[in-house]
C-alpha cells in the first residue's frame, strides 16, 4: 500500500534532476539516468594501485584510495558538489556517500571508523554543516561503520586551496589539524572521507597525525578527483 501511495505521489510531485532539471519519478535519486551516466565513474575500486592511490605514494602510508568519479570543471559532478557545499543540499552528500559505500562494500577490508575531513568551526557555522560529514553519513548507511567527528579537529582557519600551487597548499595546511585522543584510533583501520581530492595536500596533512599511532591503518575515499592527478 505504501509503495502505491509513494508512486502515486511521485507521479504528481516528482523530483527534478539536479543537473538538467528534468522530472525524476524516484524520490531517492538526485540525477536522471542520462545525467547519472555522464558522471564519469572511475572504477578505481577494481584495482588497488589506481591513479589516486599512486598520488599518495611517497607522501603518506595508506592501504587503499578510492574516488567515485572524475572531476571536470563545469561538469555534472561539480554542479552537484556546488549544491552540496553552497545550497544546503545535504542529500547530495548522502546520495554520493551511498554510491561510494556500494562500491566499497565488497572490495575494501574491514573499516573500523569513518573520519570526514573536518571543517573549521567558523566555516562550518557559516555553511551549516560539513559536506564531508554528509558523504560519510551516506557511506555509514551502507557499510554500517561508525563516524567520528569529535576527536579530529580543524584548529586553523585556512584560505581556500583552489588557486594555490601544490607547495602553497602544503604550507597553508601546516598544523591545521589536531587529534584529541590518539589512543582511541590505535589498532583501527580508518577511512578518511572528503568531497574532492586534487593534490592530496589536505588529506596528507591529516594522515600525518595518525602515523605514530600503534597499528593504525589509513584508507581514503572521495567523490571526485581530477582525471589528470
């Protein structure tokens, strides 16, 4: 009965594709089938030594790295992530988080904790939420792995990284993160989550804080990464 009512309601009150604005007769989707097919999936989950993993070689010791899609300027994914970050569309983060979770569920080894890249409290107050946490919530709904947002902090307010060079990004992120209780992460496999990873500077800056914790393992997941990393 409920599915009939839902279908009837969607017939008259459909969702609209976030990219092309065509009606979608499924309230669980944010993109129509055509726009979804143009997202540019990486299929990185099918091989460990993928281009994103190779980005971290020599910079950080990680187990796995995964990006769901390639990120193109002006593309559908950029439009979606802009809505997530600046238009209050938390559902976009959860949607992509679920897609990531479905890719990882049968491939990644056991993950103990999901850690979204933290925002500075000032920036989170302005935005109303942390977009990486929304993505983590979507992953959590699939993998049923707890999210930790209390013990990893962003203590330094940084300028946007977009127009900075690789080395300027690293300098800008010096001392930006802190961990409250390092022993809480001992013997754990952590999945660090962000929306887009470009040079990897932000992620590496956070990973460095975990390097001396006993038996900690780190993996990385994001929604998008440039096709030329």
